[in-house]
C-alpha cells in the first residue's frame, strides 16, 4: 500500500513555505510527514529472476521516509529548519550501484538530510540577508556532505 501523510500546526496563523517575513507578524509552524511507497511491478531493469539487466541500474522495491520541520517569522526575521530520513530497498538485494552516487549497498540505501536557514529583511519587503547550513548523509558515505551559504534575496512584489 502506498500512502503519505503530513500534519502541520500553525499556532499563530498559516505560514507560507517560503523565505521572507513580509508582514512582520509572529508566525510559526511545526510539521511532521511520512510516506511509504512500494513498486507496482512495472520494473524496467529487473528481469524475471529478480536480477538486474543492467549492472549499473536497479529498480527500487520500496521506499519509506519521514520529515520533521519548523519555521518562524518574527519582526523581519525568518528561520526554517528541516530533517528528513529516507530508506530505500532495491529489488535486487545485493545491488551496489556506482551510478546512484554509491547510495546503495547490498540492496539498501538510507539517507538523512538536514537544513537550517535564516534571514532578516534589512529593507522591508525588498532586501533580505540570508544564511543557511545543510547536510546530507548516507550509510555508505564516509562523512556527511555539508554546505554553508550566505546571500541576499531581492524581492519584487514579495517574490524573489
């Protein structure tokens, strides 16, 4: 059975999922989500014996994932955070594929990602200075891939 669900709690009113505090009202949200997906059997690279017809490719048998996220807008400040967990099983249990970024080992991939970002509107509704940090880790990685960013958003009609 394939299914997905998301629940968000907005204690101060609905918060848009975009950067920028245009209204300078206190807004906050906390959300959780989860999903489960199974292959329908329409495999492209798996033969009738369950083997891969292409050594670099394999079909996904099932995927599960979960997310926890939150955001805050307050007096020109904006802050967002998110954590994701994803697990995928390949149809071929021994699959280890280099074309997948070496995500799979023995037919299984497990990935975790996180992100935090924040900003401040230095010119109301026009210019926002922003900074962020994010990471991606998989069971097959020797270390977490991380990125730190700084920048600015220039808004026209409340859009970047």
